[in-house]
C-alpha cells in the first residue's frame, strides 16, 4: 500500500482528508471501548456504579456514532469518485435491454 507523503496530502481534496480523519477517529474510539470497560469495572468496584456504567455506555455510543459518520462519508466519497470517473453503474432490477447487463445464475459458473 502506498504511503501518504507530503505530496499525496497536498493533492488530496479537503473531503478526502476529512474522511481519513473521521476513519482514524472511529478506529481510535472503537479501540478505546475495552479500556473504558476496564476503567468502568474499577470504578464500579470502588463504589461508583452509575459512573462506571455511564463511562462504558458513553464510550460505546461515541464509537458507534464515529463509525456511522465515517461510513456515511466513505459511501459519499465512493459515489463521488464513481461519478467523476464515469463508470456506468446500474441497478440490475432496473436494467433494460439498452444497458447490456449480463446476470449470472447459480449454474452459470463453476468453483472447485
């Protein structure tokens, strides 16, 4: 995989940089969930039950929100790239004879 050099970062659009930042934040928040569980358990052992549960629940909620935001941005970025490069993407349910869509069925291909 190609590394991100200064030249690569200069040529990226601001939306691509924002998407990378959102994905990194989502990964960090998901990785922090087990740490929050451990800290929450220690807090509950020392008598702060509600705060321990709130810490764990809040960390899960923040991780879920970050993953949803990053995935929505990724889908938007993917659609933008497909539209810019002119790939013809069509829905097979709406395909007509004009699109020349080949749809394979179970018996049309063979796996060993």
